[in-house]
C-alpha cells in the first residue's frame, strides 16, 4: 500500500513538473502573439511542446501536404478521458452506426476546431496556440474537459499559410503600416488563400480532390465530432460573423442543428457584448453547398459552423478600417480565441443533449430517412469506369451501396430525361438505399433538384452526382432492399491471336485518356479512328485508339510487354487483332485512322489568370493524367517561342495580355498548326477580334435587342429590392442539358447530350465556320439549380463548346469549365479530348 501511495505521489509530482515546464505561446516563440506571423513549423513546434508538457494533450500526424508539411491534430482531454480515448471513439462510431454494436451511456461530447483553411486568413492559426494553452492551463477548462474532448487542427492549409507568411515577412515594414496602399497589404498572384495546386480547400470537403482534404476526412471519420468550427477571415469592414447561419438552410438539416447554432451564437454574443465588439449573424453565410467546412460536418450529423473575423490577407498586421480604427492581428486572434473557447464552454454545458441528438440523427437516418427519394439506381451500361469512380467516392464518404433483386420494373425520376420514367432493375445496377447512417449526406449529394428557401446564396446551387459523373441514374420514392455486395462484371477477355497486327481500345472514359497519355509518354505511336470500325466480329466506336505494330518497330521486343503492362495498370480491355482488314467501317491503314500527335502542352499562369482554374488544370495534368505540362507566366509570355509547343491552354481570367500584337502572334502560330484551348472569361480575349470567328451577337438586331433600356417598372424598383433584382441576371452554378455533336473529336466517348455546370451568364453566338460541338439549342432552362430569368433568356441558342479551324490549327472555345473544382468528373474526358483528339 505504501509503495502504491508513493507511486501516486511520484506521478503527481511528475505531472506538476510537466505543467510547470509548459510555456505560454509568447514565452515559447519569443514574441507576443500577433506581433508577427508565425510560420507553420514554429506552430507545430509549439504544439509538440504542449503535448510533451501536458498529460492532457496528444499530438498526432494525419497526413502530409503536397509540399511535404505535416498535417497535425492535437487532442485535448481530461487525464481520465485521455486514458480511454479509443473506447470513446469506438463508442461514438457506434452512435453514428459506423461500427456495429450499441453505444454505452457515455455523454462525452467531441468538438473539432479547424484553423486556417485559407492560408492568408491568417489570425486563426495564431489563435489556435492561445486556445490550446488556455485549455491546458486555465481552471475553467478543467470542468469542460471532464465531459468534452477538443480536437484542434491548427492549420488545415500549411502550404498556403506559409506562402502568405513568407510574403508578409518579406515585404512588411519594420513597424507595420496600416495604410492599405502599402505593399505589405497587396499579395502577389496567386495569394496565400489556396493550397499547393491552388484549390480552395473550403470547397473541397466533400469532393476530396486534394491530399489535405482526403487525409483529413480519414481522420475525421475516426472521430465523427458533434461540433465542428471552421475559422475564417472576411473583409476588413465586416466585423465578426458567427452562428446562426443565413438562409438557405438545406432541408435535411434538423431542427436541433438549427437550434443549437442559436444557442452557441447567444453564448458568443455574451462575450462580444461585454467587450463592445461588433458582430453579426444570420447573413451571407448559408448552409447549402455540401462541400464547406460547416455544411459537410452538418450533413455528417455535427453542428457545423463558420466563424469569420474581419481581416483577410489585406489586413496584414494592422489595417485602418472605414471607421478610422486600426484593426490589428492581435485583435483578430483574440476574437477567434474567444469564440473557440465559448464553443467548448457551451458544448460542455449541453454535452448530454449534444450526444443524444447526435445519436438520434443517425438512428433516424437508418430507420426513417426524411428524404423524398428512398433509393437511387445507377445503370452501369457502358459506363463501368464512371461507376467505379463513383463507388470510390462513396467509399470515402462511408456511404454504403450494393445490388438488388433484378427484374422489378418501377417508376422513378430519370436524371437524363429530367422527368419520371420506368426503370427495370437488373443484376449490374448499382443500388444506393437512403436507409443508412449517411442518409442526409446521400440526399444532399444525389437529389436531382435542391430546394432553395432563398435564392440569395453564397455558392453554386447544383452539384448532383449523377450529373457530375455523367451517369444514367434514377431516383425512386420506393424503398428497395440492397441484398448483395456490388461487384461489377468485367468484360471477358479473349485469347490473343497468334500474330498481333494491332491493339484497339474502345474510347469511352477518362481512364482511356489516362492510358492514351501513358502510351504517348512511353514514345508509342497511337492513332484515333474517326469512324466506327467492326473488325474480327468486334465493334469499336468512333474515337477508338488504335496501336499498330507497324510504326512502332522502334519499341522492339518491348512493344507487346509495354502495351500489356499499361493495360493492366489502367485496367483497360485492350483488344488484340490479327488483321487490319475491317468487316465494316474503315481499315486500320485508312487516313480516317489518324495519327495522334504527342502534344507539348503549355498553360498560362500568373497575373490575369484565375488561380483557381489554373490550379484545376495543373492538378489535372500532374495528378490525374500524369502528362507533362509547362506553366508559362503571363509576365514573360511574349518572350516565349510558341513554336516549341503544340497546345496553349488559356485559363479563365481577365486578360490585358492579349493586345492586337499578341493576338496576331498567337493567330499566326495557330495557322501554322498550333492549338489554343480557352476557358470561361478567357474567351473575351478572342471574342469579336480580327482573325477569330467568335462573336457575342450573331446579328446587329440581337445586339440592339440586348441594349434595350430597362422597363419603367424596373427603373422605379425600390432600393431594398435592387439586390434581388440583380439575381435575374445571375447564374449560381446551375446545371443545363446541352446538345453535343459526338461525331466531333472534342466529344468522342460521349452521348448526344451533356450536362454542363454553368457558373456565369456568358452567352456567345454559334460559330459560322467551325464546329459547334456543344450548344444550347432553343430555350435555356436549368434542370437543377438557380438561374435568373434574364440570364436564361440570353442563353437561348448559344455556344457552350466549339472548335474553330484557323489555317492548320484550331482554337477550342469552352464557355463552361469542364473540370470545375476537380469534382465535375464527366467534363474531364472533354478536356482531355481538347488536348489529344482535336486537330489530328
């Protein structure tokens, strides 16, 4: 007994010693928080120091950024709860029905605080250090940690954070200059907001196209927190925003999730009122788009919230506001510290109900999902690759799926037809039931038409996955039981002939483009069939890739091995044929089976380009196609010899670069065989310009009609109604069905219809010479999402995707971005076609 008491005493002494060794952020860093921007590695060092000095903190790495910075979380809990973390985690996963078994009556709440997802919204990472120190040292925190675990991610976006901190450290004055004209308040392109590939990580929570997002999601799903806060900064004259959120709330959000947002907001207001700090709630930041740091946790059962402090990259260490006050980094981090601590406090007070409501959320999802549609049917058909991409996405979301008994004929909403239609279930169908733990997330991601309680929203209003993936899908109000594991049937491979004359791949998906990119990278000559072929009783569609032994003699004995190796790597059913003689269609030696050039690709980057669209393109080539690309700065573009490249991609942007002289140079290069791919507002650089056939108006009458004065009623509209009146000209990410000419190389692998995501109201006339490949013919009406009536009127009979032949080259016009945010999967083949297929 004496030995036990002595051991307890020794342990208490050690713990006390650890706590005494714990330094405050100011002591550890050697400067007061807010005096400078702390680089990411120093923040991580401080968190390591806290974890080493306190038995109530555990630090762990959950990933690594593209620039090889660690992604870390700190877990803060009472010593008792720290000793049973695994038990608490597993118990909570049972509540969420992600683990089998019944949860015990343990009412430990889990709060997850995410800081600095936008790298130049820089105060929150500083606040994270102050927050963890307070949770470990302050007396009031001890009571909270008895029933609450706090998870702190000090920096969701380390690469962007250090890009901003390095900029400010380089250009900031010795004593900060609060004058907004100073260089320290003007970041160069692309700014610190995005990650390495210039993605906005706060639009990527659900899609998980970036390594930061996918790594974080894996860890998030090990915890499934009850409360999640995403800390941000907004512009300098907006003081501070916290919950409750603005309308529209998505209809699957529960009354409790709404209620607790208000409870939390009132607790924050108590502290802000005491200090006379300005704040606002219920405005601007809604809960609709499913891929934010507030909505994604909300659709996963949590109370998800955004907190926005005035500041942003423009504020630096201090900035003069419209009131003549100087808003400092010290002010900003204290405000974020206050709401973070307030969140932990109010959660602890209501911990029991928070946990019970969380369990109720998933119980209801499983027993009686509150959604119109109870089952989603995905027809595989010729879309096996697309379905596989979808199931990989569903796996990340922990959304279950399978097969159902075949033979049933039911009525459901057809995504492709945009109306009710009959569907017969067969053995190859992918079936997703709404009767599962992730029911509300499933509904938010799959519902054909999002219900908008308010059209004044913060982001896109349509994203339904069957459209984004280009799948033949049906939403059923009937409940269909999922009976079997989904195991797609693979095409049967025939025995190779004794002599292989050529290899042929039917071209239908992005995975086929990846295979094509790989063989081109290996120096293998490939061809594309511009007409359908039947050979040795097998049918190949227009756009199929043909690899003949002839013209590849330089590969020697490695030729067959290389084809088989790459076919296996990309899971391609490459067919070997023993002859070039076609039963129907053209023979393999025909001129209609044209050589695919191995293009040297350049992409414009820098000032004037959209960093987001450039990043999408850069990521697409490097991480998806794995095909080399050269990024060329706009500041030295005119010094580049364009003859070194075959393809020039001009991302969405606003260009002064393309003056008359530069356009003449580009036009001459195109005539010599070059190819330009222009996206979004980049088309304005070529619109109505000499040497290019792109026009805004097909006739003078159309131009005159567009310039008509507003009606008397519109002129006399009240000031209060003006903002909503502007919505009539706006499109907030709506989905439109367009007509596609799939006989054109730009549309190889597609059907005759395509669902495009429009994020703007740009309207252009059909090309008089060239290929009008994707068009809105007749009236324009969105099938999902919000589009103002004036905007849709202008889109009638307008170009979406076109190819103009100029001399020996081409310019590809893409009004809509086919690779938007990396999640619009069905547009990626279109973009690959623009690179590889057009012009051969």
